[in-house]
C-alpha cells in the first residue's frame, strides 16, 4: 500500500514537472493607426478615436493621436462636418454637435501627417422598438436569480439586418467582453416580435435598464464579431494566434496600413424601471 501511494506521488510530481508556461513568439508588427469612428443620427454618440497599435504582450496604454484632421462628408448633399480633438476626453467630436440623417451615405476622412485614410457607410433606417418587459426568475444551473429583461419590436427589412445591442444599467454601459450582443438575420426576422431576452444580464429591484439597438452594414458588423472572438482568445495552446479584426477603413491609394472601424448606424432605445413586480 505504501509503495502504491509512493508511485502515485512520484507520478504527480513527474506530471507537474513537465508543465511550463508557453509564450508564443509573436512577431513585432509595424505600429499603425487604430481609428474607431461612430456616426449616427444621435449627436451625443458621434465621435472618432485615434490611437496606435502596440505589441500583444505590451501593458502600456495605446498612444493617442491628437493632431489629425478629421471630417465626415454627406455624400447626398456635399456637406462637410469637421471634428476637433477634445483633450479631457481623448477623442474627436463633431463641431456644432452635428449628426447624420437616415438614408444618407457618409464618407469619413482622417489625415495624419501626409497619410490619408477613408471609409464609407449608409445610415440605415432603424427597426421598430415597441417595449421592454421583465420577469423574476429563481436561480438555476448556469442562471442567476434575478430579473431578466426582454425587448419587443419588429424588423421589417429584407437585407442589411446587422445589429448591435447595448445595455445601460443605472447609467453605466455594460461593456465587458461578455456584454457584446450582436445578431443578424440568421436569427430570423421575428427575433424581436417573439421577444429577445437579454440572457446574459441579471437585474435587481429598482434597477433602471436602458437598451439601445444599432443597425449597421455588414462590414462594421463583421469587425465587431471578430473583435468579440479576439476578446475571448485566452492565448492558450489550442487558441488560434491573435490577429486584428478586418477593418472597413482603407489608406488612400492603398499606401499604408490602418485598422479599426467606421460604424454608420441609426439608434433607437427604450428604458424600463425594475419595480419588483413580475410582468408577463
């Protein structure tokens, strides 16, 4: 019996001695601009952030570009909307709180030194957002006790059905990696009519919940999808090598590299207060 125990201990020690941290030898890439631009029909949401990439294992913040020339052109009427850098925020805002118009197409231009970058997108009509309901559910396996919210509405479009849902809880945007809610027409056109549950979010009595729906074109939607996959990449032995999502931005004449996104989107929202009463 003692020999058996001794063999087990030796085996465990042998296995543990074979474990070592594997650090992928990722090649250092050229530092390139990261442009994150959002243009909607709501002035308060519109902004352009410009930073630079860093190596995968770096722990420093991404450097911010403060001296770029940034503007958006309405391709329907030729109107140009200039942006200015705001020091206290660390990004660019449109002058005069400008916003987009549903149905119009827009072109983003960013000039950094002698390099120019651009992207285009159409501000699509939003879906119909009817209401939010909530119901209390007891705790179960893999499901916390609390109130769960469903959103109801209608998607009347045949194409360009690419959506992001943002959840704001008591004035705080839920922005962890698991809080990205994306869906497209593969979920079916009746996803809102049947009631779309915010299954990853649990709320308590007196919480105020705001839900925002953004409709966009496929290219920025694909970027967000790839970004979510990257956020869940743990760098383990069986994880694919990390790589930047495919950007919908381009350098003029194909000279120079850039990453990031230009999201042109309509936005609709609804809010509900959790009163502690179960709703159907």
